[in-house]
C-alpha cells in the first residue's frame, strides 16, 4: 500500500472527500479504508483540506485583523467545485461553496470532439468520425 511504500509508521489518516459526497458515499470510503486496514481518524471535505493547506503555508502573509477572501476553483475530469474562504493569520472560514458533479474536463473534451468532427466531416466530403470507434479514440487522444 501507499503507507508501506513510503515507510509511514502509522496507519492512521485524515481522508479528504468531495464536498458533495452523500452520507452513503462517505460510509463507502470508510468501509474501503477499513478493508485496507487504514484507521481513518476523520473525514474532511476536500474544500476544507485545500483551504487549510492555503492558510497554513501562507500564514505569514495573512493579517491578524483584516480577512483575505480567496476563491478556489477545482475543475476536475468530471466535476466542478468552487468555494470562497476568508483567512486571517489565526482563522479560516469557508464562506460559500458550490459544486456540480456533471461538469468537468471530459465535457469539454466531448464538445471539442464534436467541433473537430464537424470540421473533418466538411473537409472530407461527409465522412463521419463517430462511425469508427478507432477514429473516435484517436481524435480523443489528441484533444
């Protein structure tokens, strides 16, 4: 496992999960960790983990009284998350968060495929790339 390969002494961990995970999905993560013999001390939202990382490594740049508001955007393969946090040198607060489980880079890839498919169809005299799985895969690899 990752823990053994990196010579960690402890098999305890804090695990970050997507903010939009349901209780059932969070339970599935805990069950998977149990199967992997990993002691999950706590589940936290990934937005909180990202904000904590930002605050910890920029603590010296933050003012004690005047909060700094920061917008984080996580545009992944299959989802989009945005959240705003407020930071002072001693405190972090998540002010707002939004997410969409069905918008991500794969959707951009699909729209690019459709665009280039149309370009190819016009330039080739009507040949449709979608009819060939091999052509589809090749075009998706270069997008």
